[in-house]
């Protein structure tokens, strides 16, 4: 692990960072590491930003085209009278 020292951090910013760490149940150091990781590793954010249709398409695209068989339906029954 690398140590990082931040000098002359504005008090408002330090207070907001401390509150964010408390809200997330982390230490200030762990919160800073989380913020840096989310800012410097954009691949994870892009993967999770996929909408459902795109995710399903990407998942099944390697299988190629296939037809879903039609399921025969029955007529709707009349509801019982009580």
C-alpha cells in the first residue's frame, strides 16, 4: 500500500469527507480509497450502467439466433359462481 498525505485540506471538505465516511460506515482512509477507486477504475461503473435489455443481449449473443417454440393456449374458462 502507498501512503498519501494531503496538506492544506479545506475544513469544509474535510468535514464533508468525515461525514461521508460515517454515513458509509468506513474510516476516512477507507472512504478516500473508495472514492479514488471509483474515480480511477471506470470499467466497473460502465459495466453496472448497462440497461437490462443490453445486458441480456450481450449475455446471449454468442449463442446465435434461435426460435422460441410457440406454446399452445387453451380457451379461458368461465369463472365459478359462488
